[in-house]
C-alpha cells in the first residue's frame, strides 16, 4: 500500500472512532458537543493519527487501543486549531475550507469546545479500554501533557506571539519555537506506539528523533504553503510579503534555503528509522509526503 492510500485508510478508521467517542448527548450541553464534532470531525489530513497507528504497528499493538490514542491526539489537535483561529490569536474565518468554529457557532462556544476537546483527549487516554496496564495509560497522559503544555505546543504559541514584537529573531530561536509549537505533538504521536507497546529506550528515542526532525520539516512546509498556497482553503493571505517579519524559517532563510532545509530534515528524520529496517517504510514515506503536500 502506498502512503496516500494508507493515510486515507487511517483517516477513515480514526474518524469512525472519533465519531463513536463523541456521541451527541440530550440536553442543552449538546451545543458544545455539536461544536466539538464540527471541528474534530470536519476533515483534515489526520497526520497525527496516522503516525500513532504506524508507530503502534511497529510493536504489534492492538488496533483498537491504537485508534483510541489516535483519536485522543486528533481531539487535542482540533482544540489547538479552534483556539488558534479565535480573534485573540490568528483571527481566521476559515479552517479546513469552511467557517472556523467561532464563525460557525460563536466565540464563547468555540472557547468551550476547544477546552472540552483538550480535556476529553486526556479522559480517553486514561480510560481502561485504552490499555489494560494503568502505568501505560499514565505514561501516555504524561507524554501528551508535556507535548501540549508550556514545554510544548502552548509554550511555542506563546513564543510565537512574543516574537511578533521582537525587532529580530534568529533561526535558532525560530527552530526552538517551532519544535515546541508543532513538532512536540508530532513527536508524541510517533512515540505513542512505543509507549503502548512497552518498547525499549532505543526504539522510543529513535521515534522521538524522527518526530522532531519530521515535525520541523512539516512546519517549514506549512509556512511555504502559507505563501504559495490557496488562500480560499487556508483562509490566510498569501505571498512572500506576508511572510516577512513572521517567526518562520521561510522568513529567516528565504524560500529556497528553507525548502532545502526541510528536505535535509526529511532525510535526517528517515535515518532514525533505520533502527526498524523495512517495517518503518511508510513512516519514512510520510516524512517525504509532509514536505511535498499541497494542503
Ligand atoms: C490555549 C488559548 C490557547 C490557545 C492555544 C496551542 C495553540 C493555541 C495553538 C497551537 C499552535 C498551532 C495551531 C500550530 C500550528 C500547527 C499546524 C501546522 C497545524 C496544522 O496542522 P495540519 O496541517 O492540519 O496537520 P489538518 O487540518 O490537516 O489536521
């Protein structure tokens, strides 16, 4: 199976799991669940879910356990997108080619839907169905908390906001910021299979290193798409002028150097997977996919 077909298959499977986990309740609280469903089930590449499923397959983890972890990371990712689109952050009217959550509902509901998706991600990880061993469940909770909190995604977003007021920002600070904001959650997705499979330190380290470099390449590709992509899908203005002054490696290095850097990171990331021989073929291919994608 090629990587695109494997990603499509994973996206369908995780969407079914997410749909099942996000049942609509009776009563007035249904509105917040509707907003959660609108954002979490409304498309996306499901890259993080794919990484969880592929890393879990390296350790023969049960598919139903891996799908629950894949759903949890996609819930958390959906929260970050809802909050990132709010007027206080990126102020985006569009997400995944349709109105962002606060446009489809309202700002207060979008804040609550994001909060509830974040909380629910941890609830799903902590539930017994996710793994029979409570130590494994606790390890998943700890790793996701670290990847998404002040040492990870939220910390990276804070640095990004602060960078807007800096006169200049160098490539090493941008790299640190993007590792935290984007790569840490991708690292968690890669490591999750090793946690579920109680793999040894070396395997876990190899997946972490792969996730870090692939995650950085992914963010560079995202920044390149922001200036070259279809603004009717991204909801963001496009063009190199818009990239100027932003804390991106595209702004710091220029388009061609940033593209070359991303390709170098892809090669470097794939080398960490040599540890798994041929079993990690699709993970190697997805690293290339993230820099060649058009959306
Ligand atoms: C806590 C108020 C509050 C806000 C948090 C954490 C945060 C806001 C924002 C996270 C930062 C963020 C959105 C980083 C960008 C990462 C990124 C490139 C997202 C797009 O991911 P894709 O392309 O999206 O995988 P799809 O739609 O395919 O799932």
